[in-house]
C-alpha cells in the first residue's frame, strides 16, 4: 500500500507570512497533484507535477516535485485570507488508476 | 464551463430511505470515480468505472451501489442510508491511467 505523509495537518498563520506544506512517501509516483478545497466544495486542481525535480509556480504558490518523485512541497508566499482551505496532495503510481491521498493540511490565514 | 457536474448539491434523506446521487461530465473521460469525504479528511474511494468496467473497493459497504449507463453519467445509490453515511460525496473523472483527476463540486448528504 502506498502512503503519502502530509504535514502539517493544521496551520494557522497571519496574513503576509510564508508557509510550506510537505508531502512525503517511500514510494515512487508517476505524477502528483495538489488540490485546494473550500468548505462545501469539491477539490480544485492547483497543479500536476510529473518530472522529478520539477518546479511549477502559480502566482504566489510554488510547487516542487522531488528528484526521486517520492515527495513534493507547496510553498505559499505572503499568504492571504483567500488562501484559507484544505490542501490535499494526491499521487498515482505507474499504471494505476487510483490516487493515494495525503491526509490534508487545513490552512487558516488570519487577517 | 462546468466539466464535472453533481446534482443535487445538498441532499437530505431519512434513515433507511434510498437515495441516488448523480454525476455527469463533459470531458468524455473514460474513468469515473465516487468518493466519500467526511469533515476535513481526505476523500475515500468507494468505487470507479473504467468505461463500463466496475471496480469496487474492498471496504466499500454493500449498501453503496453504482450505475454508469453511458460515458457521461454515473450514479451513486445508497440503498439504506445510516447516520454514519452523512458525508460529502465527490465524483471525479480521469482520461486514463496516471492522469489528473478532476472533481465535481460534491453533494453533501444529510441523514435524519
């Protein structure tokens, strides 16, 4: 069974601060996705990373896929209250239909 | 443009009264999934279809059934909802193996 360890589970920060969320595994994944979910809504895709060492930027969000494709990080610069939500990492293995999810990081950005 | 649509967004049912949730997609993806998500937890896969091939997770209760009459539509039937089945139900689609999954907005089910 492939496991994704996501940390931290909860994060409460002041507006303007930076933060990093980690997603780690002992397994190699063919791709990894980051989703953001607001209360009462479905997860919305932020990014998919597929290449080891890949870095993608989405405005103030920076996503990195580890060289060995076993881990990933999400860094948010100058967090804003609109960044509040549940952040989920999810990954799939070679030839697999199924996603393995991390447990999620519940982020609260306080104005 | 909506790509994965779920109806209704909110559903209230009574204990033991069958309920059906629906999902449709405009992406023409081969794979469709149903997940159950409880508060602030990761989604839990119930089952998925690759085209018409149905794949049930080992720990999905028999109370949960699914139908996929065509590529665009997929239904989740809960035959006798219990209080513990109150949750957000998410539908997702995927074009093929190892590709990105796209989620619908979810249906929040309340069991009275």
